[in-house]
C-alpha cells in the first residue's frame, strides 16, 4: 500500500522553519553541537538536524523539548511563565462549550 503524504499549509511550514531556526540559533549561542543537544533531549543528532531545518513531520513533543532545553521562548513567554499561560488557556477553554455542533439550517417552507 502506498504511503500517504500530507501536504502542509505554507503557514505551517513557515512556523516549523521559524521555530527550528530559533532552536538552531539558541543551540549555537549555548556552544552546543547537534550531538550535545540530541543527548540532552534523548534523540539522535539526525533528529536535531530535522528539527532545525523545520521538518513538519517531527514529533511536536520532541521539538518543544529542544526549544525548552535551549531556552527558546514559546508562545511569547519564558519557560518559567508557561504554567501560568497553560492555566489561563485552560480557564478560557472552560468557558466555551465542550462540544461544537454544526448550525441547524432553517428550511423555509413559505412558498
């Protein structure tokens, strides 16, 4: 069976490249090799290369781990402020309905 290839939106690809580049910059500023970062996040150096190139197929958790380890701010806040940001997001989500249903279409039978 042929493998399906997902086509990502341009904005998704741009976001992955931006985050990957920020990780690469931070890693180099820290003076770490790709192998050193890989060891710190429990991954192979080749995976670090894919992260830094912005490969969209890389596991999100691994990319976020690399960003946090390198000190790259996520969601506009420092790592120390992420718990508060998560709490605020959960509070906002709690105000919304748990399920979203498509709107019902009113059928006009007034001919």
